[in-house]
């Protein structure tokens, strides 16, 4: 599957509408995503997507995660702690303008955010 992103010049984003629960997240967590471009076909291991991911104040996960695609993450605003325990304690805190890139198979997290945060993420599979 070729990259499914279209040419899309600068435009204002509606930051209030178009948000949805990301796959794999508990609805009670308050995590929301807004797909900006493209799509990711995890079944066939193809594609590329760019999304915003928003965590509300007090958000935390209890387990690390892993996936089979590349992930680039830019912390746009707020706070994000990486490596907390299952109860949300500990970890390394980060604030806006922080970046990570993870290859397929890299375990990461758990995560928490005291005040909430906004992440810009790019997910993609290596071309075959």
C-alpha cells in the first residue's frame, strides 16, 4: 500500500471537533486522538499516519506498550512522565518541546500527565 497522505496546504485545525478514542485506550482514560493525515493498516503492516494525541490532567497508564511500526513523538505542550509504575508513581518528567523516535518492537511507557498534554505523533511502517 503506498503512502495514503494527500497534499494538504496550511489550514486552520478545528481543535474542538473531530477527536476520537484511540484504539487500545480505556474510554474512561480521557485520551483522545485527532488524525491529521494518512492511515495505518496494522493488519497488513502498511501505511503512515500523523495524529494529535491528547491526555487529560491526571491521566496515567499502568503498563508499557510495544507496536510493530515506527513512532515519532513530539510533546507540543503540557507535561508527560515516562516510566511511572502501575499506580502512576515515579518516572521521568518532560515538558513541551521534547521529542522521541522509537523503532518497531521498542517497549515504552507507562505514561502519566499531571496537567494534561498534547502530542504530535507520526506512525509508519518501513517500505517493503
